[in-house]
C-alpha cells in the first residue's frame, strides 16, 4: 500500500470540510503528517456516522408523520395514543417539556423523575405511551382548572432538534371558557365620509372583517377609483415608501406610561408601513403605504411589556419632491383626491428628496372615538385609565415633536 502524501492529505481535508461545514486552516508542523491524517480520518468517520444516524431517525423534515392524542388518567399519569404514519420506527426519548399555550412558558419540574413507558412505536403502527409526572411536578397545581388556556407537551426523539420535536395538548382539568360577547358593528366616521368622493363612499360605509368579503370589496373599490382617475382632469401622484427615511424613538427620559420602566418606554410605540386602516380599508391605492406611528395596547392575559396590539395614531404619506408641483398636482388619500396645496397644512417634514404629510385627520375625525372603535373590536386588549393615559401621552408627544424625529439611514 502506498504511503500518504500531501495530495492524500489535502483530499481528506477537502472531504472533511465539505461534510463538517468547517474550514481547516493551514498550520506548520504542529502534528506529524501521519497523526494529522489519523485525526482527520477519525473525524470524517464520526461525521459520516452521525449524518447516517440523523438521516435514519424519524423526522418531519423527511416527511415522517405522526398523530398524538393525550388523555389524563389521574394521579399525574398521562396516556398518549401515538399513530406512526411513517416507514420508520419512532423511538421517543424519555424527556419532555411541559408548556402553557397562552404564553409559551415552560412549567419547571421539581425533579427529573419522569417515568416513560411504551416509547417505541413501530412503522405504520399505533401504540400507547404512558408518562408518569407525579414525582416531577406539582400535580395539585396542574389539576387546577385554567381559564381559556391549556398545557401541552413537547416530545422528542432527538434532543428537541427542529423537525424531531412534536407538541401534544394535555388537559389535567376541564378548561373554564369565558363567554364571548357579541362585537358591536363598526360605524363609519361620518365626518370623514362626507369628504370622500361620492362614487367611493360605499366602500367606507361597508365595514366587514370577513376575509373573502374584504377581498371582493377591495377589488370593487380598486375598479371604482381607477374609473374616477380616468375621469379626473389632473395629475395624481402616488406616494412612495422609502425605507431609508424613518421616525426615531423619543429621547431617553420621556415617560409615556409610569407603570413601565424608563428603559422599556420605547416598546410602547410602534412604527410600521401599512396599506390599510384599523378597519382594513385601503389608505390610498392598493400599491401605496403610509408610515404609521402607533401606541401599544396590552392584552388582558399577558403581563409582558412588549405584548399587545398596535393602535395607529399617525399616518404619514411620503412623496418624491421632484415628481410633484404643489400648485398643479394631486394626491389620492382615503377616497379623496386632494391637491398638494391643500395638503400643505399637513406637511411635517421635507428634505432634498422627500416631502412628508401627516394625514391622520383625513383618516379619522376624533381621537377618542377612534380609540373606542378599535378597542370595541379587540376585546382581548386591556384599556383602563393607565393605558388611556399611555395612549394620550404618546399622541401628545408625537403630535408636538414628530417633525423633529425624522432621520435617514
């Protein structure tokens, strides 16, 4: 047999780099060639064996499928009916994570003494796996009924690697379901509606949250405003969405909500590009967006500062300066064809390239009614005096300082 030479060594290194996804840098005479070769050969063998092992494991990434249904038997024992729909045998590891659906929080065990039985499920077969949690969790706590919530297991056959972990809902007690209240229908803003082009008013009067109805209504609206544009004797300039021009955070020390730490105040304000309002009505044409500045309304269930839903307070439309003539051209905003000279009172920022208008007065006429309408459609949000003060503080601050907060990146 021929001895190893430099070409042999380079070839082995190349194979290892491809398999392991690492680069082996050149070093001078730290290891003798034969020792280097031995190390590389062993590493390649290990890499190949691990790869073959991973490929042979049951994995959803390989198209392997299963069904799980958990039943609580009492005294901390859970039976899980497992249906293996794959050609591969499924072997669960004797480990799990117990989670809470609403928050994704893991319920920490008091010990690692979880007893598994029936963890091996043959290909195209069903079986029952039992899990005894009695020595690892506070069972009395788990058996207390949850309100609008439940627990779930994360099970795995390979250390919770993606594609090799699965969730399974488990109920230790019957869930308490909070009765739902009928959501009142949303009323159109009459003051705004009067300013909308007559042929488009029906669109803003018809408020629906049904997805199919909304798609059909939007399609009809797009056709209607296209016909309006054809009949209009003037140049309508579309807005732009320059992602390099943004509104910065409030300076450190500005307090919007005294119940939130100073370091987390910035989490209470959202900045997003949006094509529609809170009722999913288009803000302009279907290809235009506005930069919105929003207040975060917290959910009733969760206590995390950054958990909630955003209520848009400001709608900023941006235009390229060299595409418009103030005295001649028009914009299309919220069903209105409006001249740029009329928009001048809404102008809040201008530089060499862009001019920006804060046009929330064309979207809603009264801040209090705007908030109440949004809250009524989102019963999962908390809106008490503290949150009301938060929203009012955010609105007041940005109303006064918005023009000073623009920056380019």
